[in-house]
């Protein structure tokens, strides 16, 4: 089996590739080849069974995509995107990558003419207020960012191209990924991860919102599972509704902190410094608090059952079970 | 006031232009100039008060759109589109006009940098089965054609560009327009109009489906009113949800025929010949039967209250109140 991952140098892409190399299979079939596209060189190493082919270049480079699709990967996992903040700051770049890049990929697949499985990374950014609690599966999309708009448009294209038989697509609306490993980034929602990640490293972190703020999360581990499941699931059962809200954990900041205390104790929690930020407080009302994701669960997608499970997954996957402060 | 109408040679565009020239005003302000864009020369004549400027060319011609937007029309009514059947038969042309053409227009508006009112003609083709009865306002879109997909994508762009303050947009999901004047066309749904229009001219017509088939209609007169209302309404009240399902009449073919009998009698109805067509019968399950359109009604959009009203509007507008067979 040959898998193409776009945006493969990102956190999720890297983890998917590593999982495929480690297990050496997908849906019971051996993975012999993985093509990793990104604008920077993706650092994932192959094995004797699985060859890695890095392709460095932009999704809007038609010749590059054409070249990649000529190899007819069995599964295309499309992660490449400009993130929310950047797409908001630079309208042209956001739509060029997030909309035109997706369309260029689908068009290259059309020209390759063999209808591969395509898994498109959409986002809960497609939802906008007023939010039902929980948000049901059949709700109209009201994205409040250009990022969410382009993701909603990408979903529509994936559905239409699938209906026409050009590809066999599925769009996954990912919850906010938490705990995101690595350094703090400038995303307004970064604190949801930082307040767990930094204290477990023994470092101070800032909480800019109140403990009552609620949001919807899945671990990186669950996100990887979503993509692997979508890559081989029966899409006929979707009956043409090819965009699925992924399951996750609805948790308030207070519940995040309680889970951290349960696992790490008071000295870890003491590293969270409350420093309210009016700008970020203003954003939180635009973020969904809870999503039912019943269809996805019915189709075999699974996530953690509570926030403690998310913290434990982080400790296992990023600290080998032993975070510095608890060592 | 200066109004730009794209796709102005079509039936709705022509009627909107004629209405504006006849009344000479929009929302209480004088209409001094109307620019009519289409790929063929639009045949609408101006008056002493209202000058008509025809622009012949394609919506995907960036220089042309740029040129038109440089005149900074106060209102842009965007009707230009490749119709459903053609967009389905020619994927490239459909997306080029229906998606890229819309985007080119919005980008030209962005460069003109003055945030005009934009009214975008969307369609009930954004909906797909399973259909609620009636379809509520907040339902997820599942278009079953590339035409409907591009319309749903256009709605998302209009909303995002409005949110960003680039324009002040509103998208109108038009019911099937009935009774469509003129010659029978090859649209699969054409019979909904033909079974009224042809008999009133004293001509035979074919009914390819059963009398129980139900669909959702608005008269050309109502459609014109929708656009004129949207051109001047308070969009702040929409609270960012800028796509509205327009009101209309849910009627079965049997109810259409009953309305025709009520108005024209048995000899008119006798001109409908039943000739079931399996292909068309197969399509009808993908067409919505009834739409609540509560938000639109709350925001002042109005349509006929029953199908007899639609037949009467046709007789008044196309036959001066006296159709040939009843003369």
C-alpha cells in the first residue's frame, strides 16, 4: 500500500507517518511506501518494509501535485493547511493554500483517474454560534474565520468529487488537539494545551481565561486513530454525507485543571498563573463547547472518555509515562 | 443609485432591471444607473431617469469585472451562473463560472474597497436528502449536484467576505422558479412550469411524473421582490447568518393541476398528457418538497400563499391577465 500525506511535517502528519512505519500496515495490508509532502522536509524515517519518499514543495504547485499523484497512492491524507491565525491575517495566502491547494489536489486526483481514498482534515472551526449543546451532526455550518470557511468549502468539494466518482473521500472535523506537544505557539487557543504541557515539564504557564470556559478536545493519539480509521472504513455506509464531526472530550478549563491535579498533584497545578486576557476572553464565545459526534461514533471513530484520559495519553506519548516534574 | 446585475440577460435579471427602470427607485432612492453584465447583450432599455450600461463578457474575465467594479455600484446583484444540468455535464465550466466567477467578483469588490451591498443568487439545490418536512433554516447543506455545491461554496465566501467587512452580502436560496416564462427548456424540472405554461397558450404538454410529486416554488414576480428587498434590507439583523432560504409554495403536481383547473377549467387541463419518464422519476427524490423559510419571512421576504397565486401571477405578468386559451 502506498500512502500520501500532505502537510506531513506537521505534528499530526509526523505522528501518522510514524505510526504507519512502526506498525507497517494499514487496514491489514502492508504499507510499502509513504510519500510525505510539506513545504519543509518531513523528518520521518522508513523501515525495511516501508520506504519513505519526501516531497518538498507547496500544495499550490500544480506540477508537484501532478507528479505525486502520478504514483497513484492508494490513500491520500490531506493535512496541508495554513493555520487559522495566519489565514485570518493573510486572506490571499489562506485561501490560496486552504482552498486552491485542496482543489488542486482534487483536480490532480481527477486527472490520475483511479478514485483513491482521500481523507481531508477539516475542523470544528466550521461551526459558529449560536451553539447547541451538544452540537448535533446535521447543523448548518457558520464558520467565523476564513480558515473555517475554506475547510467548509473543502468538505463540499470532497463530497461533490466523491459523488461524481472522482475519488472516495471523507472529511474529518477535528476537535482542538490537546495536549499539543512541543513549544507554546501563538494560537489564541494555545493555552488549553499549555496549562497541561508546561506544568508537566516543571515550567510556569499563563491561563488567560476563566475556569468556566469550555471547549472540545481530542488527543494527538486519537487524531491519528481518526485518520487511520477513515483511511480504510466503509464509506458506502456514509450514504453520501461524507463530512463527519469527530468525537472528543468536552471539558472546561476547571475540569482540565482538576484532571491535572488528579494526575500530577498540587505542585504541578501551582505552576498555572492566572492572568486574564480580555482579547482571548473575547474569542472564546466563538468556540464550540461540545459536539455530539454521534455519526462518527456509529461509524467506529473513538476518542478519550474524559480529560484525565487526554492527560494520560500525553504523558505516555510525549514523556514515556514519566514527565520531568513527576520523575 | 447605481445597480450592477450580473447574468442580466437571464429571465430574473431582465425582470429585475425592468422593474428598476419602471419604478425608477430602490429602497426610496432614485436609480440613476444600471450596469447589466452577461455573455450576450442584455435587452433592457433605460428611461430618462435611469441609464442602462450593458457589459458583454464573462464573469471569469478579471479585467472586465475589475472595470465594472471601478464604477463602484451601490448594489451588486450576482445572478450569473451556469445552470445545473450544464454544470453537471461540464465540471470545469461549472466550477469556473459558478465558483471562480463568484470569487473573481468578490475579489474585484475587495480591490474596489468600499463594501457595497451584494445579493448572491443561491438555490435550494444546496439541500439534499434525507429531507425534513419542512426543511428548517439551520440544516446542514448536502448538495447533490456540482451546481448546488458551487452555490453552497459561494454562500460561504459571501459570508466570510461580509464578516471581514469587504462587502455587505446576503445569499438568497431561491425556490424553483415557476411558472418560468418562455419556451420549454431541457431542465429535468422543466415540467413543473410547462404543465401550466403550455396549456394556457393552448398547447399540449407532457407530464413525466406522478401527481404525488411535491416540490417548492416561487413565481418570477416573487423572485424579483426577493432581490429588491435584499438589496436594501438591514443586514445587521441577520447576525452574521447571511444565507437565507427564500419563502415559497410547497405544491404537488396534483395541486398544480387543481390550481390550473380552478383558473382555466377542464379544457386547459386536458392539454396535459401523462407520459411517465423513469429517468425524471428517478431525479425527483433528490428535490426538496417543502422549506420552512422562517428566518426569511421574519426578515420581510414574502411569496405567494398557494399555487393558484403563482398561476395568477403568471397570467398577469406574461399574458396581461388574458391567456390565449381563455381569451
